[in-house]
């Protein structure tokens, strides 16, 4: 039987986590979420941090803090995870899709400028910028465009949790209204937590209010009375999940460095393959995903890797090609040709930080063998 190398890892509780949670149960809960938020402030330089249940709710809370309303418009890349536009649609607001750059897979600034020019109105509220695969988008140009067209910038750094942009941690850019970080994994559903970072006290205060059903004390003398002052939701991160999030957040720098080491192995071992295009090399790239492009028959290539016990993934299915958005907005598939072209070729190779050099070399050997016989 071929030993399997999974993309997201096996479903097991680490001894470190088991011990931490067991101790917390015995000693009683503390303030893990408070400590997590303090750690995020120190690591990123963001003045204000809110911990929430996952990165999707963090983005939803960002829209709440923005006070998004029906009919408002928010621009986003068509190459993003579904939680980006759905956080907009939940307010009956409209996502405006923009094509991605064919090399970085991030939102293309030239296409963004076209969308900003075309959609000028008071209803255009913000641009959500996701950083694909750990490579930060071209934020200087994006901020300049946002300033020129008077819209806010919100960063979704779910795929770049420890990345830096020109030396500064993601989440510490003064022209960004809010930044979403993930602590965990939004795909495998074993554990997730999110952080909402901002330098704006009004966003923090509104987010803090709406994170807990917009509840406020109803009396200064009677503790159990409360009032509801707005429409919020339960976005808070529970105490035991906060304990796990603390552990993972402390490892983020080390895990980023390990992913970079794995990327270097891939670059070295896969150099010269006939049918693959390797990712961009960039000093700010943290290689949260290692995405290659297969020049033809991508799905066949992936199946042959699976036959050798190597699991791969795809980041991402272009949003306009999914049934809801294609039908809702009557979008044609090749309205976004760069995203569609990449979608037909991209393949993410395993690069979990717990994988050994030997396991990565095994992946490389399989890739080279399949590449040599690929038609």
C-alpha cells in the first residue's frame, strides 16, 4: 500500500493541545482570547484586535463595522474563496469582480482601476484585497487607487497569516481600514479561528459591540439586565478554541519559515520540468500554498499523483464560474480570462510545515516522473 501524503494533514489531536485543554478544564477557563488578541497586536503592530470564531466571520464582522447596506458595492478579486463575496451578499450588497494577475494570481491593479472608474458612486464602499497563496498584493498601487476614488481597503490575509509587505507585517498598513487574519484552517474544518485587525477605534468599537449580539448592560445596579442596541451576532471565539489559537499563533513565524524551506526544495528539484510553471519568486512570498501550473491535462496530472498517494488541491475556482454568481449576475466564463486561464492549469502541491524533507523529495520525484511521461 502506498503511503499517503495528505494536503491538509491528518485528523489528530496534538499532545501539546490535549495537555493544554485538559489543564484548562481542570483549572477553569481564563482569558485566552484576551491573550491571543494581545499577541496579535504585538506581532502585527495593529492597535486594535478582535478575536472571532473564524476568518469568514471576521470578514462578515468587517462588513458590519463598515456599516454596509443594501445596494452598496464592494470590489473584490474573482480569484478568491467564497467567503469574500458572500460576506458582501449577506447585506444584500453587490460584489464587483475584478480579474486576477496571471502570474501572482492576486487582484490585477489595472483591472481594479477600470472597475473603480466604471463604478464611481456613493454606493461604492470598499475594495477587499485577498493575498493569494501567501504573496501580498501590490498594496502601494491599490492604496493609491483607493485614495483617488475615495473607497476603503479591507485586506483578507487568510492565505498570508504571517507574511510581510516590504518589511512590515500584514495588518500594519496605515491606509488599510481593516485586515482579516486566520488562525487555523478554513478548509479541513478541524479547527478555525479568526482575527479582525484595525487602526481605527470606530471600527473596533462597532465590531466589539456587534460581535456579541450588540448587547449592552441594561442597568448599572442589576447585573443580569441587558439591552440590545443594534443587529449583531455571535462571532466570539470560545475559550477552549482560544487556547488552541494561542498555540497556533505562536507557531506562525516558524511555520512560515518551514513553508519557505519547502518551497526552496520544490524550486530546486522541479527546475527544468517540461510541463510545469513554478510560482513567482518574490522576497515577500511566504508560500502558504505552493501553486504550479500544468500546461495541459491538469486533472490527469493530479490523478496520477493521487495514484502515488500524493494529495493535491486547487486554489481557487473562479467565483464567476460558480452557479450562484454566474446565474445571479449573468456572467460569461471568459469575462475574466486571466482567472479562467489560471483555473484550468493551477495545482497546489503539499507544503504543510510538518512534512519532512524526505516526504517533499518523494513528491518531487513523483512530479518529475509524471512530467516526463505527461501528454
